[in-house]
């Protein structure tokens, strides 16, 4: 015979009815959002150390690597998961931003190649210059301009236009940054006397290994898939709330380490 008293598990823990379970479940669910960022930082720290995402040592190089490899991708995914914008309008906005950026990008590249056609200047720098130009004015000029234009508008979509500028990062990091990285890596590989085939392959792999590129592509795909499923089910509240919970408790803490005010 067992020496353990004949008591149920409910009796051992003092739970006599279903309301006691509800209280415990509510308490656990309230603690999870507070503890989750701790485990997120532990997981990110382990991955960063395991795969050498951050350089060893101290100084600006570590901070720059953290911003570019961790905080910025988290910011992109945060904007995607917490956005309230309608998909149709969002796609039209991203398409317009893409066409305007692409026009300026190609114009700067064309002018740059005309200027260095008879010199030995590193042609890959032109792509870096073009990418810097199209990315520099999104928030400094874009958001204030949209707020000034639509601050008195009665259209709910127009009022949200300034928030759409957050998605310009997806356009930049999902398309223009990979092109710039590809050009820089291709030039470097050619200087190492690699054949064209290997140079192109290594440059493509370098682009696909960039966290910001992966975050931009992954965020866009997830957003479109979730919105498409919600449109089929005629209910967007469940998925929207689920995505916002993930964004606010996983991605937001990673971005707040460099930007406390959002």
C-alpha cells in the first residue's frame, strides 16, 4: 500500500472548482508577457554568439552590428505584425514608393557610370551612393510632409499615410539593399580574381544571409498570407490580435534597446 494519502491533485493544491483553475491560468497568462522578453534576449544572445552575428570586443562596431543585424530586422517585423493598414491600400502604397525609388536609383546609377566611364573608380560605390540617396529622406522629409498634407483630411486611409512610411523600410531592405550588397560583393570577388560564376554565386549568397533582407522578405510574405486567409474567413480580428501580441512582446523589446520611445 502506498504511504501517500488518498487525496486528489486538486485537493493537494487547494483547487476545489473550475474557478480556481481560471485564476491560475489568468495569473500565468499575465506573467508570460513580462517574462517572455527575458527569454527572447537569452535566445538572441545565444544565436548571436553561436553564429558570430556580433563581433567580439567593444565599441561602435558591436553597436553597429547589433543595430543592423538584430534591432533593424526586429523593427521591420514589428511594423509588419502591428500594422492596421488594409492590404490592398498597403500594396498600392508600396508599389508607388517602389517605382519612385527605382526611378531615382537607376538615374543615379546611370549618371554615376557616365562620370566614371574613363576612370578606374570602383563602380560598386555608385550603387552604395544610389542606395543612400533613396533611403535618407523617408522619415526626415516623408513623414512630416504626409502629416502636413493630410492632417485635416477626413479620409481614414489618408490619415494613416504617415504610418505607411514605416513600410518604406521593406522596399529599401527587400530590394535596393540586396542590389547594393550584390554589387559590392561582386566587385570584391572580382578583385580576388574569382571567376564570374563563383563571384556571382558568392554575392547572391551574401545577400540572402543579411538579416535585414530576410526580415523584409519574410515579413511581407507573412503579412500577405495572414491577410489572405483572413479575407477567406471574413474575420481579421484573431490573426491581427495574434500578430500584434507577437510583435509587441517579441520584436518590440529588441527595438527598444536602441529606441526607448516608439
